[in-house]
C-alpha cells in the first residue's frame, strides 16, 4: 500500500506551525519532502516526515538549538550528549525561575537566603568611587568599554560589582571614596585572555528594594546573620543589579547582595 502524502499546508497545520517554518527546516536539511513535484515545486510529506517534524519541534521547545538538533538527528550528538544538553537547558530554566522569583520578592523585611554561585569568568576593572553616583558611572563606563571590545556577555550570569574592604561587618560601610570592582560576566565559549575566574562558592544573599543610599541596612542584616551563625567569609560582598536605571523611580531598584562564605 502506497503511503499517503500530504501537502505542506496540511503537514504544517497538524504540527501547529506555519508552512514557512516547514520550508525553513527543509532548507536546513532537517526534514525532506517525500515527493517534490518538479513542475510545480509543490512539496508532499508522508507520516514519517511529519512525525520527524514533531520531534524537531519538541526538541526545539526543550531548549536545543537547531544546530544541536541537526547533530542529534544525524547521529553526531549521542543520547548522552542530548541528555547533557537538556540538563543544561533545565539548569538555565531553573536559574531564570530563581531570578524571576527574586525580582518579585516583595516583603517588608529582608530575609537572608542560602544560595550557590556557579563559576564565573569576568572582565574586571577596579575603580575608586567618590560617591554612589560615581560608582554607577564607573559601572556603565566599564560595561560600555566591554561592549566596544566585543566581549561576548553571558546570557546566564549577571554582571556585578564587588566591594573590597567594605568594612560592613564592623558597621563601617562607607558610601564615599570606596573601592569598587566592576565585573562583566563573559560567555564561557568566548573567554577573553584577561578574564578573572571567580570559583563556585556557597553564599548568603539578601534582596534589597530601593535606591543605593539606603543599602547599608541590607548589609547590616547580612552582618548580623554572619555573626549570629558564625560564618567565615570566603570573598568580598558583591552586588547584582536585577532592576534599576537612571529614572527617578528609585523604589523600583532591586539589588541582590551576595556574600561568599565557606
């Protein structure tokens, strides 16, 4: 019995996509029409190709790139590689969920959270900021320089500022003439030669809502928690800026303060 053939519109419809997407996947060699009418150039697909198209769509929705999907279909990417890829996709999704939860963490008090910070490759530059506004300017200046250099930014890790010798544990946090290291997280597939490696670490963190002139209150919460639970620091405090720009809506600023601990 001859296999039944279906027009491209039918194949696309049953898969819930546009015919143009089917043509695009065909141009990439991901699928092949069972029959192509040489006079009209009409394409016809059988059930096997339609099921292959559905599999491609499922793989795409799982987070795999078209290049990875092609490698998997051609046997270049093994099942183990595929599982590893899906695991990385799951980790990216979990990080995105965590970040969204942090951005929506509306509470009247600051709760200390235990977290884990993965390894980061950073292009770093040290500044001595005269005040908060100067520190913000330093941050944007370094990020701008990295853009001009063509540094490929990480899509998974957020840029941050590190504050050496902040003195926050002793209640001596200064907002004037303080050192700040601006760190731009580089894509791990394009690590520049001058990148600094920040190893993976346990950490304590606090989410602060508001402008930076009020941020010492968050550091006080962290300091009290460290002393109460006898934590040993393994690095300098870092600020990851989740929300905020140069507008006057300072209440919308969201900063995650991260403190590496042993």
